[in-house]
C-alpha cells in the first residue's frame, strides 16, 4: 500500500463550497423531519425536496469529500476547469429536482456530474496495482455505481418499484465502493481492494436489486472488512463507530435488521455522517477533540437510531427525536462554516 503523501490543502473557496453543500443538505433534511413530525408545515413538495436533499448530499458533499480524501492519500485533485463544470452541473441538477423532480435540467446536470465522476476516478487507476490499498478499487467501484443509472432511468416509468431497488443499489455502491474505501485509505487502514470491491459490489446488490443468499454473504464479508482490527493509532471514537457500522451491516445481511426504507436511510446517514466524516473532515482542516467527536456521534445516533426503530414498530416520537438529532448536526455544520469564514477573513487580513 503506498504511503500517503501530505494532503493538498483545498482552497478556502472549495472548503467553503463543500461545507455549504453539507449545510444545505442538512437544512433540507431537518425541514423534512420536523414537517413529518407535524411541528412545521411542509413548504415545498416533499418528493422534490427529498430528491434535492439526497442528490445534493452525494453530489455536493460526499463525492467532493472523497476527492479531498484521495488528495490526502497522494492522488491529484480535480482540475479547476473540472471543478467549475461540476459546480454548474450540480446547481443545474438541484434546481431541476426542486422544480419538477426528474426534470430535463436535472437529468442533464446529473449526466455531467456522472461524467466528471468517471474522469476523476480514472486518475486513481495506478492504485489498481497495489492489492492491499483500499483505494485500488475506486475506478471499478465508480464504474459499477454509475452502471446502475441506465437501469434506474429505464425502469422509472415502467416499474417504479424496480427503479427504487436500482436506486438503492446505486446509493449503496457509492457508499461501499467509493466513500468507505476512501475513508479507510485516509485512516491508513490496509485492506485488499479486490476483496473489498467484490464484497461491496455483492453487498450493494443485496441491499437493492439482488437480495440473494450469495449477495448477502458478500455483505457479511464486507462487514468483516470494516472491523477495527489492526488499525494502529486511530482514536477510540473512530473505532467504536466503525465497529457499530460493521455490526449493523452484518445485521442487515443476516436479516436481523429488516431491509426497509427507514433502516436503509438510518444506515446511509450513519455511515456518511459518523463513520466517514471524522476521517474525511480532516481534509478540510476540521479539528475536533475526542469530546467533540463523541458529541457529534451522539447527535448522529439520535438522528439515525429512531429511523431504525421505526422498522420495529416504534411510535410517532421517533420523528421528533430524529429531527432533533438532525438539528444538532446542522448546528455543528453551521459552526464549521462560520469557522471557515473566520479563518478565510483572518488569512486575507494577514496578506
């Protein structure tokens, strides 16, 4: 596994844009949670806002954070031209989702986004030669993820239920094959990428279009790869949340946790906000002490735990509890955005 080189520090503009995307994503999610709890009115069409929320989370935050993670592991950042095209495409896509769901501009913007993803993933191809590098599977992982998109488009109007299964596969593949390996790379955790990729691909299918025993076994193997064993000098809070993710993924594979929408939503949010975030946030210069991260994990747990409990018959209180947890995470993100703005002003004043 190649030794990570020092990270290329993102410009204040890039750091601010990524954090702003996180804030807007959380704001939309919190608004929906409080509306579903009956505390505030739903001021936007729920389906359109949900699409915008989910796509902005992946387009504007998770994948750009993964790029920064690749940079921390010695890979090049996207060029300024690619970033410029990408920002325009994301804005176009999100505007389309807010206006009319899968509107023409949303489709065009998403297509450009996918193209930029492929181009940036191509820059990771050298890592394919390093079997113990978790970043080795990034290129095939991105290709496998985007391969789901035509099936989503084809089945959306013909069979919406099948389309949702393909969407679940697509989102799971981005997490398991791109975001999670990136976080492992930043944490300097060696894992054989062929096993990580194969198990993650099967696991993504198990969570979507192919919930067979073979696919579920792949998900079990993937869960085992996430156990914090031989992780070296990694903070305790990081090991605890990754152990929780490993147990949760294994639980879904074995059927102990039902593969229902609330459970999947809770799992996606927990992996993104509590497992991957501490590793990838360092690329933005965020520095929280152990106590701060434990508070963060508690807030994310409050956001995600009630969603999982809904699958076991928990009552209406879960909506308010989840909204409260989301609000706490939103306040954290706002604080980070304010800190970045202050740092930029201080840097400008010094120059």
